[in-house]
């Protein structure tokens, strides 16, 4: 097999594996969805996240909201340790 055919074959295999991964993660079954509103240093932000369980969904939503509100590692940690203003499970 020449080098060009092998390169094409590897590219096709990579694309197939990537698509299989995307499809499998998209249709993993039941997922939990939550909207969390956080308040930190006079600002507030709400973010939605979904995950396999409530704990992962909540942590992801809090982290995403705090990413908009805090600057730096210390602020982010303080924000993430602040109780949410609201939690709405969907």
C-alpha cells in the first residue's frame, strides 16, 4: 500500500472514530439538566448544564456561572463555594 492510500485510510478511520464518539456522547440516555443562578461581588449570572447525574450537572452549572463572575483562581474558588441564589432542575 502506498503512502497516499495509507494517509487517506487513517484520515477516514479518525473521522469515523470521532463521529462515533460524538454520537455516543449525544445519545447516552437520561441526562439531568439544571439552571443555576450565582451571585458574587455584586454581580449575578445564570447558567444551564446537563450531565449524567445531579451532582455533575450542578457542579458544571456553578463553574460556568462563576467563570463569568470571577477573575482568577482565588475568586473562582470563592465564587464556587458560595451557595447558589437559585437552582431549577429541568
